[in-house]
C-alpha cells in the first residue's frame, strides 16, 4: 500500500516538475514572475518581518506562480483546440490572465500593508 502511494507520488512530482520546466522555457511572463518572487523573498528575509508576514509574502508569491501555470495551461489547451479567433477562446485566455493579475495584486497589497503597518 505504501509502495503504491510512493510510486504515484513520484510520478506526480515528475509530471509537475515537467510542467514547471515547460512553462519556464516557453513563457516569458512566468520567468518574470519567478524573478520578481525571488526578489520579494530576499526582501522578506532581509527586512525585520514576523514569521507570519514572511509566510504571507512567500505564500502569495507561490500563488502568483500557480496562477501563471494555470493560465499557461488554459492558453495551451485553447490553442491546441483551435488557433482561430473565437470570443469564448478570448474570454478563457483573458480570464486566465486576470487570475494572474488578481494574484499579483493580492501579493502587492500584502506588501503595502506589511510595510505601512
């Protein structure tokens, strides 16, 4: 039973890492968010923040990256189905992009609130 779980866990980790690498290679936006998050993390550890404040900053940064990965999945799936312009395809891609923007705004708001107090 435990062996099956570990085998499946290993496969899931490999598939997930493959998705991260593919997105890193193909999406400038993802690479940009990674660098922004590395800077944010360094700043979070350089400033005298509480553990909870650091955790919030780091978690929201990871949320932005997750949103960007999901946005890439949406864009790739839509493009696989058809490259023709269609209002539903545009809406799906725009909604995915908006999800990334909302996550980024949430991270920015957290920084502002933490820094202002």
